[in-house]
């Protein structure tokens, strides 16, 4: 089996480790070696039977392993992947066996696709994109590198999400809508018009918001606050 290290021992990293263990019960594919996390407080600890083996730098001790970057925040994920690339790390694409991927879809290196997601025909997922459980990605939709799609979100056909977009829980992006780089879509939002880069939108229909509420929604991108991974 292929060897796998999970980068990030926070919420999503723990979910992915559990997802891989569950997937191995269906079709054995990965030998889980443990977590890598830059938090000194976690080093050497055990989480659900897997040890935190060290910081990302410890990947060099496992040259035959692939890494899954399981950090929800796209900016931090980008920095970790770039740092790993300088060390020559190889990035795993992890797809649970319950995921449905239709003909013509293209899945980038380092993507993580969680249980019961559907990726429809002609979809293009950029590198290191996360598609969480029960998401639907519509035909010919394009998701840029380091995009995060939260559980139960729907990206409709021919929508285009640029690099580093975050889509919140139960949010919907309607057909042919374009979302600019590093925009944040709040939970439950319905996006029916284009979103400018770096904008935070929320509501039904979604509208740009500013101030404290925007900051709180943007902060929700990181579900790993219980165990932050350094840059």
C-alpha cells in the first residue's frame, strides 16, 4: 500500500485520517503513518491511534511517503504546500470510494474529496482543492487551486471559482457565476451574481459585507483552530 502522512492535526486533518481508515476498510489503499503538525504542543501526542510525528520538516524522514495537506485555510495550505515543494515532497490525491466522479472530470494533484461528494462531467478541480462531504460540483464547473468547498455546498454547472476561494456550509453558487480569487462565501449563501476577488459575501441572495461580520465569516475558513499548523 502507498504510505501517507496527514499534514495538519486539526479538525479536517483528523477527519481525513478517519476517512482514509474507513476507505481502507472498503478497498485498502493507504498505510497511514501519522500526522505532521508544526504545533510544539502536539508533537509526540497520539490522536485516534495516530502519532504526531513532528513538524512538516519531518516529512524528510519518510522519503517514500506521500503527503495530504489537510488544512482548511487556503492561504496557510498554500504556504505549507510551497514549503513542502522546496523539500521535494510528493502530494497525495485522496478520494473516498463513495465519491462519484463522472466522465471527463479532471482532478488536480493534492485534491481531497470526502465521502458522498459528486463531481459531474467535465469538472476541473485545481491542485490542493478540498471538496467536503455531500458536496455537488456541477458539469463543466472550474475550481481553482487551493479552493475549499464545505459540506453540503453546491457549485452549479459552468460556475468558475478562482484560486483560494472558500465556500461555506450549505452555500450555493448558481450556474455560470464567477467568483474571484480568495473570495469567501458565507454559510447558507446563495450566490447568483459574480463575486469580486477578495470579497466576503453572505445571505440570500448573497451580497458583499464588511466590518466585524465579514471578519467573523472570513475567520470561519479555518476549522483547525484547535491545532494550528505553522507557516
